[in-house]
C-alpha cells in the first residue's frame, strides 16, 4: 500500500480525478478546499505530498495543534465524519429522520465555527451520523444488525463507498456510533481510501490492492476502541456489515 497526505499538487490532482469519477464534482471541490486549508496551515510539519510506502504513520500532533490554533483560534478544524459527508454530499440520499446528535456536539461546534455546512447539510450530516440504539451485549452480530437496519434507510453510492468503524458506547444508555469513517473508490490497480484521521491529525489517501486490505487496516487501527461490557468495533461498507474483521 502507498499513502499521501495530499500535501502536493500531483497527488491532489490524481485523487481529485479518482473521486470526481463517482462523486458530485462540487462536493469534491468543497472537500479539497478543506484539504488545502489544512495543509497550508500545518503541512510544514512533514506531511507528505507524493505517494510513499505506507507503513505505520506518526504525526507530530503537538506541533500541528500549535500551528493550527495560532491561525484558527477556537475553530478546531474538521474530522473524519465532516470530511466524509462533504464528499458524499449530493450523491447519497438521506431520509428525513429524527436525528440523535448527542455524540456530535464537537462536530457541530466545528461546523458552526468554520461555517463548513449550511443548515440543510448540517441537518443531513446529523441524521447520517446519529447514534443508534442497541442492547447491552458484546455480541457484534446483534449490533451489526441494528446498524444495517438504520443504514438501510439511506441510499448510498455504489462506487464511492462509505466505510465506517462502528463503536459501542454505554455511558448513557446502549448506543452505536460511527467512530471513524472514510470513502473508498476504485483506482487503477485496486482501491483508494480517503480519510481525515482526527480534528488535529492529517488527511490520508491510501492506495490498497483490495477492499479486504482496507478493511484489515481499519479493523487493526481501531481494534482497541472497546471496553468492559462493550462489543468490539466492527466495520460497515455502506449499509452492510463486513463480517470477519
């Protein structure tokens, strides 16, 4: 696998054309405005432009954080969910459901302060990433069925797929929520996965030989996001549970 932080023109153009083949071009443009703004602010901390061999990536979070805050003040930036919605906007259909945005308060604060989405898009964002009621069990299958039922109400994009890492949370009731998410599109010799790691950490565009390699990367990276009485994290590919990871 190889990766880039999109901190350069060549990788940016390549990724833009792969994404634009399957997503709304305006949404891809809006996404790249976020990428450019982020890399212009903190790219000097050693973020990669060209695609390079992908092993374990380490980022200087403290340095990034300081640079960002100096320039952006109390706007914390954007995260995995905000960027994934930005890309999928206008190519997925989001039903008018009642949102459950309890766990999205930081996201919503960022959306407001950074004027990232208008009211309609913000509402859709909150519906898509609502937490989903579940039951007290460590059995992933039970939770996966709840997530499948919830996501079955949405019309996803077959080619630009939303890969979600779903976490189980029981701080105030039993809920499932999308703890991490990114977009997977076909590439010349495999697949391209595009993600923003966290509010602070950078964008990663990763080329994988197969979907399975991407599933494995996600399940390994987020394996520890669990606890006593909680189910292990699991992966959804659009509205379907990916078994075996």
